[in-house]
């Protein structure tokens, strides 16, 4: 009976030890990536399977985000920095993260900045190219990619992650590719005890529940709000001394646009005004809207196509703008009294319609 008790105690210890070992692997020192480290390559074509970005080479600065989201990201970074403390208390850090939202909202930039904050290199792999370009050897390449990432202290960044869902659910795809996709998901499960994995997608609606379950953290990056667009515009137009009312006007016009869209707009407008210094801001805006037809600026273009009187009325009624009639006149290059007449005439028409 005493021997049986000892054997049972040893068996119980044996079942506990592996989880402790696996849990601690996330904090175990691994090899460090240097500037001379080469990314994994396809053996047949010698094409790289990923790109490597050193933390010191990553541009500093998070995208402009809502306060609550920024706070959550800072908490997540702090959690990853304190992973050893969590492990010592028997808790596994959240080491898998899915970032999703519209193109141009700053998802990749945010992931890269997280790596910079953690002082870790990024191994960036775009799954759409990896899966589609290496038919026949994809399985081996996926294994090489994860083997490389697991060997080094790094963040594995899987861009275009919706490629997994597309291939997995497409009845026309070959069985081999489906097995490769399942292998990717299994490798993510294995790596969660080794290092941080971040996946990025513009098409989260394509991901099924089995894919969502792979991620401890899911971050939605929404299009910028009015206040965030004000901050973004201040950033991109700071070198031309834009007035407060102009910034508000631009933030109002760009409703629905992403930070990337606004950056493109700013670059185009500044380029146009440098080459044509007699053109005012409104003229440059109208030129930009014409040259960007079909690029998610439909409301923006519609507003610019309206007459000055219609613009004045809409700007006066816009809650976010809160501009005086004098400021509206300055933006439209007309007098305050003209703006007042337009607003009064519209008010009469509205009352008459009622």
C-alpha cells in the first residue's frame, strides 16, 4: 500500500511537469536575430518566405487611435513584457493576437510598433503569397517558416491572414492545400507556448470560428472618428500652417476615410499647391476629388460638387464643425454677410416646404 502511494504520487507529478515546462518555454532564451540573419527561403526557388525587420529600423509611432483602444494595446504590451511573472503564477500569457479592420487603418503599423516597444524583430510573412505561389511545396515552406520563427526571439507577423479562410472553405481547392491550412493553424497553436504571433486581416468576415479560437486577443481597428481625423490632419498638414477651421473642415469632409486615405490626400494636395501656387485649398481639394474617383471618397466628392451656398448651409448645420459664419466664409472665400444670406434663404425654403 505504501509503494502504491509513492507510485501514484510520482505519476501525478509526471503529469504536472510537462505543462510547467511548456509554459515556461515562452520565457526561455532563444537565438537572437541580427542584421546578418537571413530569412527562410524556398529550397527550390530560393525565394524568401518572409521579411525580417529589426526593432531599431521600425518607424516609431503608433497610428492615431481611440483612447480606449490605445490603452488596451498598452496593457497588452505590458502583459507581454511581464510574461515571466504570469508564468510564475501558473498563467499563460496571451501570445496570439488577431488585428482586423479596413485597409489603411494602421493595422500593420500598429503590429510593427508593438514589436518595437517589445524590442523584438518582426518576421513578416504574407500568407496569400505563401499559399498560392508554392503549390506542391507549400507544406514544407510553412514548416520552415514556423521552425525559423520558433528558433529565434521574434514576433511572427502573418499578414493577409484571410487567405487561410479563403482556401480552407473553397470547395474547388485541392486537398493538399486544405491540409496546409490546417498545418498553419496547428503551428499557431504550438507556437503560442513559444512566442508571440500576430495575424492581420482586412476580411475578418471570412474567418470561421475555428480560426477565431486560435487567438487570445482580437483587436478591431475602426476608421478614425472626427477627433482622430483632426489629429491625423494636423499631423500631415502641419508643414503648411493649416488654420483650426481648415483642419475641422478637412476632418468633416473626410468622414469614412482611413488614416492612409488622408495621408494620400495630404500628399496630393501639397504637391498640387506647390506646382500651382495660385490655387487655393478648396481648388486643390476639388482637383484631388476628380483624380481620385472611385476611391472611397464618394461623400467627399459629392460635397465638393455642391455650390458654395449649399456647402455653407451644410457646414453651418454640421454638429462636429461648430464653425462661425465668418469662419465658413473664410473657407469658401466669401464674406460673412453672404454666408448669412445663404443660411437665411435656406431657412425660408425649409419653412416653406413644411
